[in-house]
C-alpha cells in the first residue's frame, strides 16, 4: 500500500487593511481568545455571555473581515497583530 503525502492546508487569505475595520472592545477580546484557540463556549464563559451571543458575534466578525470560517479569521487576525507588533 502506497503512503500518501500529507495534505497541505490551503487557506485563502484576503488582504485587508486593518485600519479600515472598526472593532469594538468585545470583538477585540473575542479575536484575541480565538487566536489562542478558545472555543465559543470558553469565550462565552469568559465574557459571561450566553453561547448564542458569542456565536452571533463570531458570525458578525467573520462577515466583517470577509472570511468563511473561524480558522481563516484567526489566522488573519494573528498575521495582522504580528505585523503591528514587529
């Protein structure tokens, strides 16, 4: 049996100027926790919110930044904040 080469994860990054997006404090908190790998339930518990509220914020953030899933959003935010800190 042939061994397959590991599949590479392809993320289509959308280049967005961070200054054009206006995030409030809660959104920044969610993005920070998302980059650290927190689940929606952990974010909700940290912010003392219902899970549904966190899900709505996550959906809003993905739409605002133009990404389809939370992984793409987390990678984008990590690269944006990494570039600012450097």
